[in-house]
């Protein structure tokens, strides 16, 4: 939001206009992943001898899982609740697990992902929050 007030304005309140869109970061925590391509992408992004940043479009899907119901592999058109697409994403920070042999904790890794644009699918233009 950009606030400004014209010198000859009758009101003492500033006018508010839209400015640049600012995005935060995505933080993912995981202990195990079957897909080695994600781990390879993380390693490529945080490698100290990397060349150009390996930017990729990243999709996160929120899936409604009902306990006891037969589960199938979801697709974007088959009941996925929400889909977020992050354009030109790359791993900006990696935190490795605390390796302590005196505890029996799961080795959790954490990655922080920067991105340039977000596209939210499965949201109607006139849905909740529109115009608010």
C-alpha cells in the first residue's frame, strides 16, 4: 500500500493506492521423501559452487483425506481442495537435522523457498473474500 496526500487536498487523511505485491517465503519441514528429484533440487539450490539459480515452478496441493476411506492418488481435477502454484521458486535456505545420538528424535530437515508469483487454483473469482 502506498499512502500519499496531495498538497491541496481538503482531507487530512492520505489516499491509499496499490503498490508492489510482496510475497513471503514458504517453509517446508520433512523427515523423508520418496522423490529424490526434490532432494536433488534442494541440494542444487544450496550448493556453494552453484551456477545460475535453478528456479522451478512448484505446486503444493492440499488434499482432503478421510480416515478409513480408500485412498487414491489425487489429481488436480479429482477432488483436490486447494492448489497453490509458486512461479520461479528456489530454495533460499536449508536447515539440516540435529544429529544427536543420545535422543531418538526423527531427523527433520527444513527448507525455505523464495518465489516470485503465486497462483491459487480452485478459487472462484466471486468467492469468499472477493471485494472485501
